[in-house]
């Protein structure tokens, strides 16, 4: 037992000795490797130092070369500046010499001018003496003329002035008329050219709206169904639409009467739906009318969008598009308002192009110029001012707003687009067939035209002809001379232009006729 224990102890000691020897040998190897590594690192450091010294010397050489280049360039710049300075000095020296020469010449000129002034002074003195002699001679001649004529100088002067005043007045009127005619020829030629080109390039449609619409029926039996028992259906339609329905003896037709075209259109479409469907009673009438009102509202928006797209106008506010659509159901002097506005927009675009302005802005102003005529509620403001306020409210440009407000001279014009819209509005309204006039106002205008001519002395007869486009005035030959006839024509035209409002222009023709009558017996 003791032997086995000793063997184990010796074995353990041997193992420990072996481990210690192994550790010693390993440490020895590590020490050798560290020595080798330190030697290699020293060599690497020495090699890096040598490379750094070499790079340093190269950079120093490059810096010296760059310094030499910059120095040469700097010397060139200094040389050029010195050259320019010398050139400037030479120019200044030349100018100085020139100024000195000019001063010498001026001294010579001043001396010669002094001599001329002295000679002129002597001549003036001689002329003064001559003038005194002429005045004395003139006075003697005037005294002799007064003795011969029996008139004093002031009386003769007054008579001469009176005769010259009358002649000068006639000559002045003739001159003014000729000058105006010449100015009109030059101005009107271009204006007529632009207007004629504008009218020729725009196709128009004539559309006349009345206050009455006719609704055609397939048979007269439908009239009784529309009237209903004790008239309840027709009363329901009138109450829902605000349109008066007239059922008379006209075969297969009833009449829808209302001043508002929108209401008439709602009533017409509602009746068409009711007659087509066959169910006509108050509840059905209210349902169909409500649907038709929504349809008309949508149609108004679509009409406005179509008009805007056709004219190439972009960025218009939705409310303004709706207002434009409502113009389809309005009329002005028998002319459909939307057709009129579209026509004015096209005319404005063409005229603006001819004048070198923005045609899109002109079209915009032309389309919107009458939007104030379609208010949803009655207002006392003029339609031009109301339209301008709407345009300002919905963000239109100042030029467009001014053109809308000034097209009837409600406000002052501030841009060239304003007179263009005014002129195109007149062209669209004044062309034949565009608008209907009330007969009484038309006749009254012709009477006023003739009465203006009768206000002048010497007028015997006056006739308004060619639908008020020409006024022919017959004067008495004993009271009016040929020169006075021309003056009278000018004065009448000016008074018509000042006192009357009329479409287009009025031609004034004064006729003076001389007759010599003898009787042979």
C-alpha cells in the first residue's frame, strides 16, 4: 500500500517536472520570436524614414518650381499694367496738348466775336434811326388816309377786324372739318381694317329668346290629363315650376309663359317626362320637377365648362363657370346672352391679336363682361359693376375686372382690354339681326334725330332715313350759304354725337338747293 502511494507521488512529480520543462522551452521560443520581430520593425521604420526624406525632397523641388512659375506670371502681369499705365499717360498728355490748342483757338475766336459785336452794334444804331424815320412817315400817311376815307384809324381797324373775324370763323370751321376728316381717314382705316377682319373671322349664330315656349303634344287628349281633376295637376305644375301654363284651342299644343327661361325649360322638361311616363298627379309632378331642377343645374355647369373649353380659357373659378352656364337661359334685347358673350370673346381675342395684346386675357374679359346680368337674386347695382365685383371676388386679374366694369363707362378704363371689350360688345349688339328693338323706342329715336336738326337756324326740312343711319337736312338757300352748309353739317353731327345714344354711326347730309323761276307770258 505504501509502495503504490510512492509510485503515484513519483509519477505526479515527474509530470510536473515535464510540464515545467515544456513551459521553459516555450518561453524561450517566444523570446527568440520577439527579438526577430523587433529587428524587422526597426528595418521597416528605417525604410519609411528614407522614403519620407525622399518625398520631402521631391515636394520641396516641386514647391520651388511652382514658386518660379508664379513669380514669372506675376512679372508678366506687372509688365502689362506698366504698359497700360504708360499708354494712359500718353493719352492724357495728348488730351492736355489738345486742350491747350483749343484754349488758344478760343482766345482768337473771342477776339473776332468782339469785333463782330461792335460792328453789329453800329448797324443796330443805324436801324433804330431808320425805324424812327419810318414811324414818322407812317404817321403822316395814316393822317392822309383818314382825311381821304373819312374814317379814323380805330374805326377802320374795327371794320377790318369784323370782316376778318367772320371770314376766319368760316375758314377755321372748314379747316377743323378737313383736319378731322383727314385724321379720321388715317385712324379709321386701321380701325376699320381690324374690325372688319375681326367680324369676318368670327362666325355667329342668331338666337332669339321669347317669354313664351310652345309644348307640342301627340294628341289633344293629353291636355285633359295635364289639367287633371278640377285643375289640380296644372295648379301643381304651376306651383312647382313658377310657370303659367296656358291651355287653349290651339291643336296639339300648350303654351308655357314665364319671363325666366330657366323656369320655362324646367317646366318643358318636366312636362315631357310626365307625358312620356303617363303618370300625372301632384306627388309625381313634385318628384319629376325636383329631378329636372337637379338636371338643369348640372346642365348649367356642363354648358359653362363647354363654353370655357371651346374658347381656350383655363383656370376659371367654378362659380364663374356656373354663372357662364346660366347665361344660356338669359337674353338681352332678344339676343341670347351666352351666344352674345361667346361672340364678344371671339371678337376680343381676334382684335387683341391684331393689336399685339394677350388674346387669352381678352377672351376671358369678353366672356365675363355680362355676367352681372344673371344674378340669382334681384339687385340695384348696374350689371357691369356687379359683374366686376364677382370677378374680383373669384380672383380674376385687374385688367379683366376693369374691362367688365368699364364696358358701359360705369368706371374709368385703366387698360387697353377695356375699350376692346366695349367695341366688341357694340359690334356684337349692332350687327343686323342680333337684337330686336322695341318699336316705340325706335320711332322716338328717329324723331329725336330729326328734332336735333330743326334746332338750327335755316333748316327747312329734316329726314331720318336708312333706319336712322343717315340724316338728310334741307336748308333754305337764302339763309344758309355753301360755306355755312358745311359748318352746319359739322355742328349737327357734333350735337348728335353729344346728345344721343345710338348703335353704329349717323351720316349727316346737308342739301342746299338754289332755284331760279321765271314765268313766260
